[in-house]
């Protein structure tokens, strides 16, 4: 065989896998971030018209995140395929050494590294600046149409507004709190009002009609002034101006050419060090990509098929550690009295030495190497254990050997894809949060704690991909070994295969339900408290913490809370009557939970009457349904709360920041989530009856993937519409499953009739 043909083949195999996986992972990341962004916009009152420019600005960032993970995935799959089909043995028989085999893959890694450097060096800095500018502009153009009755909007720390109704462009029964730069506060309630924003001056103006206001000077109610008004306008600043903000506030917003100019000008020692460190960060990340094949080939090829999980986890761990090390080296180079490039150079040298050691230990391929020790970490008799476990979990099915075998193949593939995808998403999470962890000095233990706390959310996020990819991989593997041909010859119908494969789907539905209702809400509470500490240690102000909430008839604001939720800092409680008129303004320096309620320390109460009555207590009691466990949940996102909490929020028994439609949609989604694995399974079924021609199989796989992605897009968009009150909650959560269930049935019937 021509050597050039072999090199071209070894170059193209990972290249095809890389581009296919890059598209899929990039779309998944962009979709997930778009949904998250839409939720944030709905909370801030930002109109949906700002979504397109914000998502466009996120494209380079998502692409850069997906690059290293996708390349590692492509190399693992490519080398696994080469060893499973004994192609490496054939190449060795032709006289090609392991280095000669891996060389085309390294060359492709150089191409991918240059592409990654182009994205991180030029496109991502521009995208970061565009996103920051577009978000500032969006915050300065709050859309009245996106306001939801019952939701609390706090776009800055100095402004809060909420309304009970929103009809015809007018807000009804408003409550507004604002604070000036000098600490003066104004609290106003009104029967109705409207809102307008001025992006040039970064002002929000509220025109209020028929209401009452209390003005307090200097942050305390010394000499408060109560006014009943027919018409009044309140204005508050939303922060810095939106337009014409120079790029380069952060070194991450500068291209490589601009960073090079900074290093040449030496304009300030700190700025120069940050620029040099940033240049080497981008170079280091690009250089790690062509080194991956030298790491992956000996680890994967040195383990027999079916026993490669430890090697894969070691590869993922080394990738995470290298990225974390790059961030750590940047921090040392930018802030310490050492040459700013030296830490990155030492890190790259150490990584190259480690890979050289692994390559030396595993270079005797094919055959047993010292790295084969990893394969011994696998359980023995794993297939029997898995089948017996599946049989014990579902004893009532009475499956015979063949159906049990099919169910186990689908279950095993689904679990493998699930863990693999969750690991990839975890790697990307670490890449995204790595800078903050390094600045906080979290170290290796902090990295492991981050992964542990984010694991349930990553597993839940990877569940839809696993529910589709698992059956797809299993059916394709059974097609390649002609097992499906035997199954069809025995007369097993499509619906019988669907019934058998529904057993793993049922298991995945139960696991997904447990994650969404039990594991993720609990881990999120711990993660939010821990991450706030990390951000404070790293010196990051972060986004505005949403400390406003409703509890019963009270609207409450706290500036901070203890880790156990038993102590509150600077609580402020606002009360209104049934008509929405302001009745009481209660503040305290702190509050602690007791058996009688919350004890308010140094409290001050203003009763909105003429004249205003002011009461000062050293220790008052606040009777409320608020519990310490509710306080610990304040920082969690609403979509990561369990359905029971959503139901309690609708009854105003726990703190709530969102509109009732948000919690109603979350409550309805409780039963729609378990239906998702069955929909994905149905979409994957046409692969069973696809023609044996490779082109037809590829066409069926592409159609299945596109249908699955379309389902995720429609489901995400509909849930956003449900949470913003634009469609009914039951329609928001059930439209996508019902529609794609019918589509999957049609595809299955059509493919079976064609077969």
C-alpha cells in the first residue's frame, strides 16, 4: 500500500471525527448558553430582540471552549477504532513504527492548534468585547413588554421594581425601591405606571400614577418624608454608558497583535506583564492540542477493548489538570515578580516531559506495555454483572435471552455515552471556571470539589444526548456485527425491538427524574454557597446577587446570609395592603432565626401614615414562613429547584423571585422530563431498518441527530416561553415531546415499510 495513502488515511480519520463532533458539541454548548441567557434576560426585563446579537457574540467563545475537548474526543474514538479493527497491527506489519503511525495525527493536531489559536487569538477577544457591550446596551433598554406580573426585577444593586399586573403596556400596583449615590432611599407604591429607558444617559425613568412614597436620607429613616401623589417620576441610573466603551479593559479582549503592541510599548509594568502572560496562555493552549495524540495512542492502544475506561479517565484528568495549570501559570506570571513567560514555559516543558514518559512506556505497540496496568482496574465479569443487575431491577418483564441481550446492549451504550458526555461537559465547565479557581488559590482540591459539586448538573445536562446517542451507538454496533440481521430474520418486529429498548429508556427516565428532583437541587445549594466564597476570595464582584424575594405578603431584601441560613445581614421588609398601597417599611442591622421567629437586631419600622410613625426596637420579632433552609436556596437558579419547591413558591410559602408562570412551568416539567428518553429512543429507531449501504446508514444517522437537536431546540424555546408567561405551562412542556413522538412514529413506520 502506498505510504502517502496511509498517511492521508491516518490524517483524515481523526479529522472527520473532529469536525463532526465539533459541530455537535458546539451546537449543544451554544444552545445551552442561549437558554441560560434567555432566562437571565427574562429576569432582568430585557427584550428578546437583544438575543440574536448576544448569541452571535458568544459564538467564538463557545467554539474555543469546544476545540480542545472535541479534539481529545476525536482522537480517543479514532485510536479506539484503529485498535478494535486491528488496523494498527496491519500498519505495524507493514513496517511502520508507532511514531510513524502517530505522525499524521500530530500533523492534524498542528492544524487544529493553529485553528484554535486563530479563534482564541482574534475572534474570541472581539466576541468578548461585543458581548459585554451588547449586554450593557440590553440592560439600558429594559423592555416593558418582557415584564412579568409577580416577578422581582433588580437590574442593579440600587434599584428594585415589581408589579402585580401588566396589561396594555401599563404596569399595575407597582412597588419601587431606589437608592442614590449619597445613600438616600426612595420607596414608592403606585396604582399604575409606565417605564422608559434612555441608553445614552443610562437612566431608567418610572412614571407613577396614584401612589405613596417614603423618602429617607442617608440610608436610614432620619426625618422620613411621606407623600401621597397623583403623578410622580422616579429615575435611577443603570450603571456605565452602553456605547463607545473601549476594548482592552481586560487583556482577554485584546487580539494577539494588540497584545504584541502592548508588550512592545511597555505602557505600565502591570499591563505589560498581563499582556505577556495572556500571549503565552493562548500559545500554551494551542500547543497542547498536537501533543494529545502522543498521550492518547499509548494509553488507549495499551488497554484491550472494553477495558479502556481507566485510560479515558486518566486522559480527561490530564487535560483538566493541564488547563488548570495554564491558568495557574498565567496568574503567577501576571502578578508575581518573575518573568511573565517563565511559568508557562516551565508548564509546557513539564507537560511535554510527562507525555514523553508515557510515550516511552507505551511505545511497544501492538502488544502489552507497562501502561496495560490500567486495564486491570476494571471489574471482572462486567457483562454478567450488568445483565444480572438489569434483570434484578425489572423482574416482571420475563425477558428471554435475546431480548435481554438487546436491552443490555442499549443500556450499556447509553451509560457509556452518558458518562462520556458528562465528562466532556465537566471538562468544559472547568475550562470556563478555571480563571476564578486559580485567582482564589483553590488548587487541586478546589478543582476536585468543583467537579464533584457540578457532577449532578453535568449528568442531567448530558442526559438528552445520552438518551439519543446510546441507542444509536448500540444499533450501529449491532448492524456492523450483523446481529440486527439475525434479529430481523427471526421475525422480531420494529415495535418489539422498541418495547425491548424501552427498558433502558425507563431506567434513564428514572435516573433523570432522581437527578432533577433530588440530586441537582441539593448539590446546587452547596455549590452556590461554595462558589460565592470562591468569587469573594478571587476578588470578583460578579453579577448582581438577587437578594430580593417574596415570602407570603412581604417583599424582602437581604445583603448577605450565613452559610447555614440562620443569620441575615441588613434585612429590609416591605409590606403593602390588598390594594397594593405601601403600609410599612421595616429594616434592621441583622436578624437571627429562633423558635419564636426571626429576631431583628436594631430594627426600625416606618408606618406609612400621616404623620409617619417611626418605631425603633433593639430586638423585634419578624413572624414569617421563611426558614434557614429557604435562605440557603436563595442563590440557586429557579430551574434547578425541585418541583416541590416550585409548588411551595406558587403558594408563597418559600422565597420566590420569579413570576408564577416560571414556577408553574417548572412544576409541569416534572412529568415531561421522564418522557424525553422515550422520545429520543423513538427518533433513533429508524437506524435499525436502514439499508446496509453505508450512504443510507449515514443518511439515517444524520437525520436522527438533526431530529434530536431540533427536539432540544424546540423544547428549550417552548419552556422559555412558558416561564415568561407567553404560553400555557402544560403546552410549553408537552408540545415538543408530543410533536416529536408523532414524528418518531412516522419515521419508524416509514423505515420499517421501506425495509
